[in-house]
C-alpha cells in the first residue's frame, strides 16, 4: 500500500474516525484504524465493536493498492502536528513491516497489526430507511441528550429513544431521554419511509459521535435501521452502531396532564438568576427554590455552611395568574433545560411536589418534565 | 517521662519498673500520658470472659463461645487463642485446632447485662461515650479533669479496676488524641492492657503493614500490595491529589488515616453505617431459585429495619458464604435510595445470578450500603411509571401489618415451595 495525500484532508478524516477509538483498550487491534488504499481512493475504518465509523477520503493518489492497520491516536497526533500545507506519503510494503509516513524531512515508522484481526461489524439487513435534514437531527439530539441517564443498572435509559408516533393528529419522529429526574421529549415531522420503523434506543456514545459529525453537515443525513443496528450516512462518512437491547419505559404515563398553574418567564433573566442564586450552595445537587406569586417570582437557595442568596423577578419578565406556590429544583437541571429554550420559559405546575412541565413558549414540539426536590 | 501505676494510681514524673507505693509492676509511661483524652475501651474476649467469671473451674481451660453444628466462634478465651482459635472461625475448624476446648452456647441476655453495666460505668466518667459494639466503646474525656480531680489516664486506670471488681471481666484501654489512634493503641496491649499513642504515632505507623489500619480488609490490602503499597508510611506520604488519583475520592482520607489523623468525634448518638440481614441454611443451597426464597425474606427484613431507623439503602451488598467458608460479596449502587423489599430484591437479584453458578452456599445476606436518609427513599421516578403504585402498595402492607401483626400479609415468594414433585 502506498499513497499520497494532503495533510488537511487526512487530518479531517482521521479526526472523524479516531474519535470512536477508546483511549484505554484491552484489545490492541481496537486501538488501530484500518487503512485501505484502493483504486477509487482511501478508506478509513475505526470501531469499538459497538460503533464503526467508515470514511471515504477524497483526493488521494494511490500508487500501490493494499491494506493495513495502524494506531489511530498516534497517527492522528503525528498528522496533527505536521505543518498545515504538508504533503504526506504513506507507504506499507505489506505483512508485518512497519508503516512509513513521510512528509518533507519528517519520517516516522509505525507498528502495524494484521488486517485480518480487525473486527468487521456486520450490519445485517437495515430495512427501514429515511432521510433527515441535518438541522432537525441536531435539534433532536441537543434537546434530549442532557437527560440521558448514566445509571448502569437501568441500561435501557443510557440512550435516546427514537420512534415514530402521532401527536395532535400529525405523524412525528420523536426522541425521548430520561434519567428519572428529568425527561426530554422532542418531535420533528416524520420523514418519509420512517412510519414502519421500530422504536430504538441509540446509545449515548453513538449520539455524541453522531452529533460531532452532524456539526459539519448541511445536507440530509440518510438513516437506515433494523431492530438491532442503525446506520447514519453523512456525505463520505458512515456511522454504524448497535442499538441498546432493552425496553424504554412507557414515558407517556409519567407526563402529567392536568398541570394548570402556568408561569411564563423571560429565559435570559431566569437562567442568569438561577446561576447566581445557586452559586451559594456548595453541594453538587443544588436546590433552587421558586416562590411564585401573582406576576412575581422569588428565586432562593441556602446552604448551611455558606449562607443564602435570593433574587426577585417581577412583572417585566414574569407572568403568573394562579395561586401562590413554592417548589424546588436542582439548579443544573433547570439550566440544562433553559439552555435549549430561546426566549420564554413556560412552567406548568400542579403543586410543590408533583412533576412539572417545562416548554419553550415558541416551540411546542419540545417538552421537558422535571421532578421537584424537597426544599 | 510521666508514669502511672495502674494498680494504685501512683503518679510520678519519671518512669519506674516497680511502683514505689505498692510494688506493682503494672505501670504505664509516656511523655503525653497526662495530656491525652480520647480512649478506646475493649472488653477482652468478652463472651468467654463472662463465662469464665461464672464458672471458675474453666479458668485455665480453653473456652469457646459459639453455636451449633454449623456455627462460628463468637468468642475465644486467651487460652483457646494460643491454640490458634480465632473469632468468626467456623466451629469445626476451631475444634480441629483445639479439640479439648469447652464449647459454650452463647447466652446473649447475660452478655447484654454485663455490657450495660460496663457502659454505665463509662457514662459515669464522661457524657461522650460512643458504643462501637457490645464490647467496645470510644470515650472522650476532654475537660473532665476538674470533675474527677485527675487526668484521663488516672480516671481510666481506676475504671479498669472498677470493671474487674464489679463486672468480673477485664478490659484493654488505648489512650490517644483521636479515635483511630486510641483503637490502635488498645489493640497493642491485650488483654488487660493500657497503651498510649502520642505524637510518635505517625512514625510508629510508618513501618506497619497496611492491613493494620481499620478499614483496610484483606481484599483491599491485597490490592494495595499489588499497587506497591505494603507499609502505611507509603500511603502516608501521598499528597492529597496523588491519593485521589490512585484511590478515588476516598484516597486523601486514606492517606490521612495512614498518618494517624482522624477527625471523627466521639459522638454518643451512634451513627448507623450499614444495616444488614443474613441467614445460615440448615443444608447448603445451590440454585438461584432456591437462594431467592431466603433472599426475598431478607429483603423484607432489611426493609423493615431501614424503616425502623428511618433510613434508606443507597446501594445493596449481597453476601454469600460457600460451603467451603469462602465469603463472596458483591455491591450494586442504586440510582435512587429505596427501602421497598421489591426494589431491594430487584437490585440484588442480578448479583445473585452472577454468583450462584453452581457452588454450594451455606449463608446468604443482604446489606444496605451506603445508607441514605429515609425521606430520600422511593421518590417518584420519571423512568419508572409503576414506582408510585409500588410505594403505595407497600404502604398498605405496612399498615395492615401494623394493625394485624407481621404475619397478616405474607409474600408467596418467600415461602417454601410445596406441591407435586417437591418436598
């Protein structure tokens, strides 16, 4: 195998694939990236056995076809540190011989591992196919992933539950995540071809890798899935992942229906006040108390060691018409949600101890449920 | 160096071999003897000593207190200990080591009465008495010198004699500046001992094996040794950041303890650290199915104990003892504190499935660890639509049991299996 390529081109592709490689690996081959130089160009593959990323690299001059595997992190670091305009030549004579990387006066020799050891992820049939514009896909992820649980015992919560359903008479593609304390539910119009898809739980790492790749993409992203696997195609990059084999809870049953006490508050003022007030508490799970009265909101927090803090918001930024109410939430949970809200936050309370609904007044397609804390 | 005769309270500025006042050789001397105020008191071979007190004919014989064919040694007297008998050793092993031992069934009522007596004597010395077990307590005698017209060391020596006189058993005393060092001191001089650990403690600890430190059990000690830490001095030398990097968030505290530092106060309200329940089977059990029945009953028991103490389980520990007396334990953290039998059972079930792969077990136990405050238990859970209903169910069961007795509601899965084909 021998090819030459611009440093910038290879760096970008390596950045995509090396990101799935786990930093600590007990299986040596999983630390490597598979390089395949073929007639059409170069193909890179990296996997952690759960996720595989394959990228077709354009603008590569292949002078001798062949395949090998090299340490992904090392290769990436070398390429990253080479001068921006460098032209690289990679040469592997075959077998156990080292991989030579030359750029100007720089010369490196990397140990390789046999191609045959590199695990291939079999996709099987992916019968459900649809296309999703990059923008809506990013929204689905951004508005739900903060609520993904890290709890190992309830592994079926360690991802985003994606499924087709109906909402208000319209067919929607819905993403849901919950860790038990908060729940995020976001919808986009159902893309053509997705109506028969099974509900799937996409693992957190896949979600994060996909979000990184989606950052650079403007066009549509092709999605194909089965009960057990999902594949996203983003231009030259293909991300394939196993799905979490579990049953997502019947989340609709925990979304309260009768919450009728509505508080509307300007997002910027509210989020900043929460941040300031919560600063007083040293504990990780900072409770902030909301004391709501007619067009008036008092935010307060107290810590036995550090003291207490409060801030008032009134008629200019707050609207509330129901009976007075006191309720506490973890500051971080409030901020995670308000981060996703543009201008006005809408709370719907039942009472001080029941689940509360939070929405963006301008975007009813996203809904959050938050458990109060005792204050 | 200040010195004290433990038999007549004669105090001197210089150490002596035989007491100038009474001739006794039971002296204790230490530069800080009259300045230290935290004590650890441990009754020597407690159950066995009580039995020997009541049966003077056994005085010179090896005595083991313990129960049953499948029981373990609850206490062994010092004669038995010289033959290799240890606490918690299976009875058959103990008898193999010491065939002529006199085995006495434990009489807990008697021991509790003696323990109460000893505790009452302690509480006459200071309000700051923290019982650590039936036969152990920590005492803080700071500020009591004016009341007793004597420094803590003298008060403790008198106390030891009083216990011997009135309760008929002996105690070992450790005196230091904190609880950790006091405990280590008490272990240094046993039985009927009095040891002091002062500012030399850090140096004294440095060349001791890591396993000496309370809290470092055999398994952890092995881990430490594998990481190259064999002596406490090596742990003591770690700066907090390095300690945290190597041993996680408890690392800095571990290093501090290895230096002999301990900020725990002697607090009379004993804090419960863990709550557990266990049972030994009449015949060994193997299969998950067989083991789940006693496990379920233990979950109910644990739940009841948590409720009594207004606590909840933040995690569960499964304990199993094999027929070969190997103890295995597995821990799982709970995402949310609970005290519902069902939730405890569901958390411990997968742990059991991993362990019960064919070995024969003689004992099963379940513990709540860490503990969480009771009002944090079983809060509504957005990821579990049935949580609220389950909590309500157990509330109803508890109400029925409170009114009609514990047997009013019995869960089927805890009962022995009956029916065709099974005995």
